[in-house]
C-alpha cells in the first residue's frame, strides 16, 4: 500500500512538472 501511494504521488508530481514545462 505504501509503495502504491508513493508511486501515485511521484506520478502526480511528474505530471505536474510536465504540465508546467509544456506551458
């Protein structure tokens, strides 16, 4: 469960960075 949650957080932060980079 912890691994899944951390993976979700990393994925969301990654998509956030990508969204900011593609602005």
